[in-house]
């Protein structure tokens, strides 16, 4: 079982405040003989459709010495999760949850935006102190 990120609880609380139910903590994703663990699975009821929306969330703090190296690792995980979910026909988009601080200082750089856009990396930007979601970026 993977270790929890330092921002795990504030991001869970932000998702709950936004109407999400945490259904898996962590979420096991299986494909053939491979098992991987995303940080969260969540869902919420879509009132108009009486259906449930599901998402997979990978939480990253980017507190290490090299944000670029951490991004490389995070994108690798993200692509593995997305690929396995697609192969299993699971209609749940994958999101990378990050703090507003790292979004402002790192993810808004043109080169980093190019990487996230090219690889279709969806982001959840969270105010960790207020424990609220500031942006959903697709």
C-alpha cells in the first residue's frame, strides 16, 4: 500500500466540501496481472440525470528538491492509471490534485502548461488552508 501524501487530508476535505463522496482511499486499479494504487476514488450524484459521476484522484505535494522530476513521476502514474481504466472501460477521468501554491509557482509556466495540455493531464487546484477547490482544469 502506498504512503499518503502530506496533502491527503486537506484535499479529501476539499473534495467533500465540493460535494464528492470518497469511495476508495486508496483506489486499487487492476489490469491483467498488474495492480496499482491511485490515492482516491470519488463519486457524486448528478441530480439532473440521477446518475453518478466518478473520478480518480492522484495527490501530489511537489515538496521535493525537483518539481520537474516529481512531475515526470506523477505523469507516469497518471498515464498508467488512465490507460488501465480505459482498457477496463471504466468511465472515470483521472485528476492530479495539487496545491494552489505549486499551481501558481510551477504549473503556470508555459513549458509545464505545454506538457499538461499535450498529455491531457486534468488538474484539481486546492487552497490547502481553506480546504476548498479553486479550479478544475481539463
